[in-house]
């Protein structure tokens, strides 16, 4: 276990270096917005999406650097969504990762532009994969996934429903739609891209997408639980924001104990899908598969 933890930490550090390598340099007339973009990304976080992408890619036998611009891009997209989520018009949060949110530090106008800037720069960054391997159909397919999952039929669709239905009692269908799109979509994006770039077949890609869906659902419900049971010091952001913003979450509707059971069951199913999808051909593939499964298990048990 200690060995796996150390290996996963090494991958985290590599992931961090990759992300920051692709960030723009704060200079010129656009320096204020670029500084805000860098502030938001460099604030840290779990880096779950690029980690899942990288570990999936390596577990399927991927060995080249074509994954790197996609890793950086998906973290930029995730961070842009957090910047906009924190704005006064949405969740109106003052803390993120234990630091002042972007609109608190830089002003609401620059925060909006910083989110826009990260979203646009994400696709500029991912497009660098084409120059690495000209004519690679896998890169083109991965780019199409990156373009669709965060959009109106994915993350933004879920966020829209979340905003429109805030303060209103939700039925289970509405709640699932929000979770599947607001949270799961970007995790599906990450792991599907990893599998595609590594050359997985269609059946394997479908199972990885199903696993990522379940990971996202479990991740969001665990977030709901922590919002009710954790502390601001532990989370690095305000707790009780769901209640304050009149949001009906899984934990609020069904209770914390049932929510915990849901996280356990859904995580277990995702692990089964991954085990079925990845047939490691050598010890290195098996190593990354074990790290991937270990990361997923830790997400279900996380306290922040």
C-alpha cells in the first residue's frame, strides 16, 4: 500500500509539471487575465481528471507524449468551470482550495474573462497534439470527445439544470441528469480520451466510459456528503453551501447513510468495468492499472 501511494504521488507530481508546462506566460496587454488564469490553475487541487486520463492511457499500453496536451487541456476546462461556479451569480463562494476565489482576488470582470480564457486556451493546447503526430486519427477522435463532453450536451447542460432547478424539489431523474452531466461528463471525457489515445477498441472504450460515469456519480455524492459532514478547514472551501444555496443533493434527499452506501456500490461497479476492460499485456500496464484502481478507491474514501 505504501509503495502504491508513493508511486501515485510520483504520477501526481508528473501531472502537475505537465499542466503548468502548458500554461501561458503572464505578459503583454493580456497579462491581468493570464495572471488570473495561472492563479486559478496553480492553486492546486486533486488533478483527478488529468490523473485518470494519464493512468487510463498508460494502463492500455500508451507510452508516447500525445496524452500530455490533453491532460493540460482538461484541467484548464475543469478550472474554468470552478471559476464560473464560484461567481456571485452562481454559488457566490469566497474560498476555493483554501484560497480566495478568482473573483474575490481579481474582480468579477477579470474572473469571467479568466474562465473564458481557460476554456479557449484548453482547445488551443489540445490542438498541439496534432503537430506531435500528424494524421493520427486517434488524436482527432480524442479532440472530438474533448469538444463535446464539456458542452451543452455534457457539463454545461448539467450546470444549466443545476442553476434552473436550484431551490426547487428535484425528482430522481432530474438529480441524475445533473450529476451525469455536471460531474460525470468530464470524468468520462478524461478516461475515454486516455483509452482512445492508447488504441483501445470500441468495446473497451464503452466499458471505460461506463466506469468513468460511475466514478463521477460516486464522486459527486461523496461531495454532497462532505458538504454536510466536513469542516471548512478540511475542505478548503465553505461547507453547507448546498443548503445555503437551496440545492437538493443526493445526501440531502436520501440521507447521509444511504449516500455512503451509494458511493460504495457505484465505486465497486466502476472497478469491475475497468477490470473487464483492461487486459494488461505486461507488468508496466498492470502497474498503471493498479494505480488507477487505487486512485478510484481513494476518491470514494476521501475526506476533502
